[in-house]
């Protein structure tokens, strides 16, 4: 009879920590690009564009900025979730499903390192 694991080994946790830190770095780079795109007020050389086209262009630009703001908000939440996962590694609760109390599958955590629910619990939602 095999013993049920209740938490990951220190080696596993260090592997997850490396994955999470890498994802945080990449997510911060993406966030910086998004913020730069919606904070950019450059006109990109459209000063001489006909006014009828200019109003369409400005409307399109506003929609694009709004979309980038929404993406930036999602990216900030993703970074926050990843940082929370690092805190769970530090306090020894990382990888434990908050509903079932069982270990979340290692493969799932490698793909979604900020997961707090096992597949079983996620399907019941």
C-alpha cells in the first residue's frame, strides 16, 4: 500500500520556484510592453492625414488602448497570483488543493504554477 504524499519535496518546490520566477520575469516584461503601448501618446506621423480618416484612426486608437489596459490588468493579476504561489512555497502549502487537501498533479503545476485547485476540484466548480 503506497503512502499518500501530503506535500512536495524540497527539490520539487525549488523546481516550481524556478518556473514561477521565470514566468514572473516574462510577465513583467509583457506588462511593461502593454503599459508602454497604452501610455504612448506619439502620433506616429499622422499629422497630415485627412480629418475624416483621422477621426476613425483616433477611435481605433482609443479602442486599442482600452484593450491594452484590460490586458495589462489581467497581466497584473497573473503576476500577483504567481507571487502568491511563491508565498505558498515559503509557508509550505504550495501544491495542496484548497478544496480537497490533496496534492495537485505535478504536470498541472508545471503548466499552471499558480493553481490552487486540483483538476478534480476545478471540474466540480
